[in-house]
C-alpha cells in the first residue's frame, strides 16, 4: 500500500512496466487462439472426421467455391477456366484434397440450371491454420477475374464472415455508444478525473489478461471467444471496483483524512470487498474447467484471469492514483449545478425509503417478485438447443448469399450428411462381386462428390440409369407371369419373406480406388458425364405376384439377424462380428422359363470371411403353384456359384438398417445406395472411395437440418443401430450432439463446484450460513429469468411485433448460455458482495437488521445501478449489430444486469433478509454484534437518528 506520494510513483512505474511487457507479449494473441472449441477433442465425431480426412481423403470440405458463368459450365471457355481454377487450388501446398466439377464433370457438382458448379477444398493443419488458409484462398479466388464469378461458402468463410461482422459491429457500437457512456460515467463518478480511473484500471486488466492468454495458448487450446469475454468482463469489473473504491475514498476525505490515510482506509474496507468479490468470481468461473470443451475451459481460464487482473488493478494501481490525485479527484465536475441534494443524509435517500417500504411488507414483496421471476424463467423450459449456421448471417452478407445459392442449386446432401466410419471393417476388392440389389429404377440422387475420393482416372461410374429401370431386360423379352426385373442372366431375383413377399435386386459394379495421376490432390465425384440424375422411383410389383420391398435376412444358423423389423431388438451375433460364424443369405434365382424361383442361399465355406454361394430350394409359397419336377430335381444337388466376403454382407445389412432409421433419407456406401430399408442402386466406380485398408465408411443423408433437435435425435438413433464392428458417427449433427452431451453430462458437477466455491468464500467473508445460500439462490434465479427472456425473444420470436422480423432458426444455440452466464454471474456476484459489505458493516456496529439493510442499500444501490447502466448500454449496442449471436449475447447480458440490480438487489434481498432477521448472522451473529468499531459516530448517527424518529 503506497503510504506516500513517492512510494505511489514507484508503484505506478512498476505497474506501467508490467503493462508494457504484457502488451508486447500479448500483441499477437488473436492469431494464437482457435476459432472453434465447441467439440471435445476426444469426441466420437472428432475421431470419425479425423479418420475420414487422414485415411480416406474424404469428409466435409472446409471451403466450398461456387463458380458461376453466363454460359453453361461445359462451354469450352468456361471449362478451361474451371480446370485452371482446380489446378490453382491443387497446386496450393495448404490443400489436402480438392473435389470439383472439373475436369471429370461430375453431374452432382453441377447446378440445376447448368450455369454453376462447385469445388470443395479441405486444408491441412489445425483450426488456426485451416481458418487462415481458407481466408486467404477465398479472398484470392473471389477477387480473380475471368468468365467465372466465384463466391465462397463453407465452414471457413462462415467463421471469417462472423469475425468480420463482429468486429464491424463492435467498432460501430463503440463509435456510437462511446459519447453516451462517457456522459453516464461523468454523472456517476462526479468528475472528469474520476471518470477516467475505470478506463485506466480496465485497460490494465485487459492488457495483462491478453498476455496470460497468450501464455496459455502455448500449452492448451484457447478459444477466440474468450477475448470478447475478457474485454466485456474486464471493463465491467473495472467500473464496479472503481465505483466502490472511489466512493469510499471520498467518504474518508470528507471525514478529514489525508489522501494517503484515506487511501489506506479505503483499501481496508472497500478493498476487502473487492478482493473477496474477485476471488469468488474466479473460483466460480473456474468450475467451468470440468467441461471437456476447449470453449468452456477457455472461458474458465480467461474469466478467472480477468477477474484477478481487475482486482490487482483496483488494489494496486487505483490506490496509487488516489494518493497522487488527493482532492483533485473531484475536479472538473461538468454536472455540478444539477447535483442538488447529493449530500443529503442517508435516511432521506430514495433507496433507503424503498428498502424500508419493502421491509414493512417483506412476505408480499418476496412472493410477488419470485412469481414474476418464475414467469420470466418459464420459457426457458421449452428451449430447443441446436447450433447456429449460415442462416444467422444478414441477407446482405456475400457468404449468406453463396450458401443460399448452394442450397437452392445443389441441395444439402454434402453439407448435412452424417458420416459413419467402420475402422475395423475392410471389404477388399469389390470388382466382380455380385451383390443383391441395385437393379431398382432410378434411385436417389447421388450425394455431392465432395464427400468422397474420386474414381480412378478414366473410369466411369455407373449411376442408376435407363438400363436398370423396371422393364429394361437387357435385350430379352419379358416372360409372362413374372416381373421383367426377374429375367436376368446373373445372380439376381427375389426372396420370399415370412409374409409371402419378395424383394428384387440387380447385380452391381464396384471399381478399385486410385488417385488421379495428374493431380495428387484433386478428384471428381461420383459420376462422370454431364447427365443429370434421374428422379427417385421405386420398383413396381409384378403383375403375377405382389413384390413389395422387403429387406434381406442375415445371420447364423442358430441366431439370425432379422432386418425386416428394423427395431431396436436387432443385433449382431458376436461371432458374426469376428467373421467366423457361418453366415447364410437366402434369396431366389429366377431361371428363364421357370414358373417359380429357385432358392439362392449362401453359407460360409472353408475360409473365414468368405461366403460360398450355393443354389438351394426356395421356401414353399402357398400363393403359387408347386415347383416343376425339373426344379425339384435340380435343387437336390446344390452347386457353388461364387464367394462373397462376409464383411460385404455385413456392411450391406448395416446399410439397410441405417436406411430404415426414422429421419434418414438415403445411405450411400461401397455396396450401393439404400433407401428406406432396401438397396436401390449398385455402387459405381465411386464406391471404391468408401472402403480401403483403413476400413469402410457410409454417408447418411438426413431429412431434417443436422444442427437442430431433430438432428441430435437422429444422431442418437444412428449410434444405437447395431454395427458389424466399431462404428464412429461424425458430421454436423454428431458434432452438435457431442457438444450437448459434454455440457449436459458435466453440468451437475459444474453447478456443485460453483455453489461450493461461492458458499465457502462468502462464508469466510460474512461468517454466516444463510447469507451465502441466499446469494447463490438469487443469482441462479436471476440467470434463469434471463435465459427465459432470451428464449422467448430469439427462439420463440414473441417480440417480433415490436422488434420486427428476427433472423435465424427457432432454436437456442447450445454455446451461448455458457458465454453469456459467465459474464452475468461475475457481475451479479459483484453487486451482491458490494451490498453485503455495507450491510455487514452496519450490522457489526450493532444496527438492527432492517435498518442495516436499508442503509447498505442506500450506500451501494447508486453504485451498482450506475455500473449496471453503463454495462447495459454497451451491451445493448451489440444487440444492434447484424450478427445474431452478438444480438443474443448483448441483449441477454443487458437484461441480466437490469434484472439483478432492480428486482433482485432492490426488492428480493431486503425482503428475504428482513424475513430472516437475526438468522442472517448465524452462527457468528452473537459473537460479532457490536464487536467491531463503528467507524465515526457521525456516520452511525446519520443512520440511527431516523430510526429514533
């Protein structure tokens, strides 16, 4: 504590040196912070996407370039420009792979109007490297002239655009709000000199915190969002601490103390409250470390750091400035002529009279306020958690426009698909294998080729075409009495089911995957040629017999896995997973001229993992005539046709089960396309990209947006489907699910630690049990009411008639409550400690609880309401930004401090403490009553005289 001006100058010089070193060390902190941090590092979705990118060269592209021309994309000049674009991207050393319409002309990567095409790029490195590379490549290509007009979309441009809008919004808010904030601070602090003190303390706190974050980034992942929290919380705490300290310093000067003595007295009284408040905030925010998310851990470290740095500035830097300023702290009061009655006695203050009014009817006030807060919190019970996507951007954003065009012209298959990785399932070469299915007409549109590696150079994929539609019989005339699809020359046919139905299949083709020779990092998609995909159709039943789709049945002789029901009871035999059990596959073989199908069965032969296909008699069908004699004679001697790997059969069955999950539109993998429990098309050359030495993976296209409650429910259902080995589900919906599970699973522990830390520290400060419990309960109720209001406004859009149409989906982003509540909890705890500090002082003088509460409220209410006003004005300026995430955070924090300093501190605290009476001070109440000096008699009399009257 600087006792003389000389020592104060020494302290200032030392702290200035610390600030300069911190500024130099933390100047590049923004480039060291990670842009994401929403998903746990060891989450299933993270592992799945890592395997896809490193082992398969597949996964979600981080940058999608939408190229558009005024001519068709197959025009020679446009095609040449497209190949040059692909060449530039492939030559960039930062790219891992590039998938585009050019040069292979994958129809799934061409727009509906034929004038646009997409190119997907994935980059190497961590999140920081990916974001930097995406930003640089997008800026280069969108500015490149020529016949192609390029727009950027994808994860990288979305983060970049959000950062740009956030920076612009904060800058505009600072320019517009700064004059208003300055006027408020001049009025609150009473002079220009005093109003500058929180600016100095806040700057010191933010600079030293950024240096600490820079050091933390060397040993752990720190989210970029912590910078915004550190700035907002540091400024808010600086205003709080400076208001409390300056107000007390002026009181000590009014008592006739010298500036050094007044500063020492201020540190002993108000400084103690500041120290306990900062420690409580740091400990409570430190409880966020239990969550395994880099974002929440960053908030814990950054929040604790800025709290302690703000306290250090208030307890070291501010007293030195007060000693040097002395009485000059009151100079240049621009509102002096309007401050009549500012020195009125305590008992004449408005807050004092309000507190007495509340304490005369505490039960009614408490019940009414609690009911109001409960009503405000009620909408929070209906929160639908999800994650924001590009739809939260303003309509004027070029990235938002690119995403709209991408969804309109290309669909959402490649953006929304879930990826299921089977790292332990290796299919081997699939060329020449005859799998059932694939002969159905049309099939669904193949998902965009950006998700998977390209086919071999010069190979052609075989999408569903006219050759595989019902009625196309490979040049043969259909026999009467059976479906044309049954007239085949290969292993294809139908299998009777337990319900007398059958399923029709065609043989498929699969190519062996190799990278294109001329581009190590480029590739095409699923199909060659420029024809568009056929619309989805379903195979028609035969005129002679009904043949609705039915899924095949796989299993062992003693335990068969039934796919027909698709229910949760489906399972895989343990030996089947290991490839040792004798799998059996039952289908029918239709021979030319036959009136009934010949049964087709498979059983594993001598080698593990290989299925010998034998012709067996079909099951008896009561609906048709008895088999012909030649057929009965033929089936008496089964003969082997070919061998099918057991892993292929298992993957085929798994894909069937996945396609029957509610909410799944289509499944695509190495064995073909699947839709609603049946195989609708064989895999072309693109199928080779779904398997390799690293295992096998499947692409699952959902019906609902993945970043929604429906997407989370679908992820949970996919993970519950029995798999032929270890299965990892990734994709946007899986990432959101992992984030929610990480937050929800550790939430009880985080709440318990927060409550325990707060109770322990407040007990040490007050020596009371009831007061800390009351503080924690009221803070929680205030945050619950804030959350309910945010849900009502931004999810349910209840105030659209007043605020106008609100953008964004009807969900609540799962990460926003953590970001918002950290700051709100810190400020609420500040207000609580400030109020308790003055109430406790009056109680220790022997003042009755009712008068102590009224006096404490009068002494501190002006301080914390003024601080809340300054903070709320700054936060509301963020609500005027174009980025909806900033709107939610700014509006939520403004509402939080407004509720806390009005309903909670001004009404609930006096009412509850009045109801509790002497129980507030148990167990130390009797020992402490009158045990401490009361300060000056004049101060005590100002409080006690009104009571006597």
